């Protein structure tokens, strides 16, 4: 019986954590893309070649 209660509470906690963190993740993704695109010159740096 305690196991069933524990599973229900864990499921509710997981759903609540998802709802709370989702907006922050979306903002972080948005600002992460913005900062990466602002600092780029449009080309990738050349890799050092081994001799």
C-alpha cells in the first residue's frame, strides 16, 4: 500500500517539476541561441592539422 502511495506522489512530483522548469528551459534555450548567433562571424574556425 505504501508503495502505491509513493508511486502516486512521485508521479505528481515529476509532473509538477516538469511544469515548473519548462518556462525556464524555454527561456534558456532562446537566450542560448541568441547569444551564440550574436557572437558568430558566420564561419567555423579551422581545425589544427596534425603533421
